[in-house]
C-alpha cells in the first residue's frame, strides 16, 4: 500500500515559535504558566507540562513567575493586567494572529462596523474581538449574517485558520447589501498551503488520514476539506488511533497534518500506516 504525505503539512512557524518560547521559559528556573493551552495539540501541551509548563485558565491561578501568552493571542487588557501583577510576560502570539489584531483595530478606528469570520468560542476569535470592539459581529458562514446589518460601511477580518472559500462566501453575501466593504484576508499562508495541499492529496488517494488535535480548528478544517472530495477521511491525534480496517483493499493512503501538529507526531502515524501495508 502506497503512503503519500501532503506537500505542505504539519507544524507551522507560529506554532514552532510558541513551542520554542515556552521551552526557553521553562529553562529559567521559575514557575511558568500558559494562559490556556499554548497550542491546540494535547500531546505537545502534555510534553510541556512534563517540563514544568502548566496551563492556567485565568490570571487568578498565576501568582508569580512567567506567563506565556498562547499562540492564539489574548485580549490586550489581560496582558496589561498580568504586567501590573508583576508577572514576566512572554508573548507567543502567532505573528499572523497579531496581523489580524492590527487589521481589526484599524477597521474599527476607521469607522467600519466589523464582522469577524470565525468560530465564536475560539480563543483566537476572542482576541480579535477585543481589538475590533465588543460590538463586532462574529459569523461562521453567510447564513449567520443578520437580516439587518449594523451599518452600510462594513469591514471584514477573518480567523487565520479559516478557509478561503468560507471568507469568499461571506464577502459575496455582503457585497449587494453594503455601500462600502473593506476586507482583510488574514488567513495565514501556512494554513492556505496546507488546505490546498490536503485537497490535492485527497483527490489522488483512496483514503486520507489527518493528524492533529481533536480540539484543533485548523486540523478539523483539513478533514472537512478532504471529505468534500473523498469520503474516506479519518482524523486522529496519534498512531494509536489508526485502525488497520480502514485500509482493507486500498492501494493508496494520504497523510496530512494540521499546523499545530509536531512533525514527530505526524511521522509516527505515517510509520504506523506503512506497517499495516
């Protein structure tokens, strides 16, 4: 059985940077906490915990030491409060997420009513909302747009891990309804490359295995994109979840991985599948 890995797959620069910053913080000899999971990958978060990097759900759980801001970013007010409390803050926000923050703030300051295309309960979207202003709307698709828009001058910013097709869908629905529309395409290049590569792969193999956290939005979107063109798609976190029965009678299997999936994790799944062939 042939096993093929997507051209672009696995951990991205922003995640690598966040993991490196957390690792460096763990070597300082003081308490280290991340505000929420550093990345959406349970195995990587567990490995950090083994190195002394604990996950805090709020600032109230952090008394002193180093606070690492997760790759998804946070409300800037939280960082200000952490500094006031005497914490040493390490900002591991992904640069692409920071760019989305800047766009959201510029749109709001420019008099646009802001619409964020993304998942309402996702930490990245919560951070973007803090920069866009609490009156901003969050939609996951065009059907979520309200019957009456808040203004005729609309600005759009998008969660970095959303698909281009989702952004285009919302923009197309808005165009006939507004007098002025400004769109910030803040989908990160790593996400776009992984999505395109995943779709290309799914079209050429009998089945696809997508590797990454079950709580990872960007990984789930890869699975969604693959399923749109190939019905045999399986989302796993580790090699232990791979079922040999998935590949009975198949000649080829494709493997891709989310941007928050370390290379070793993807490699483990690839080797496991090869062993089943």
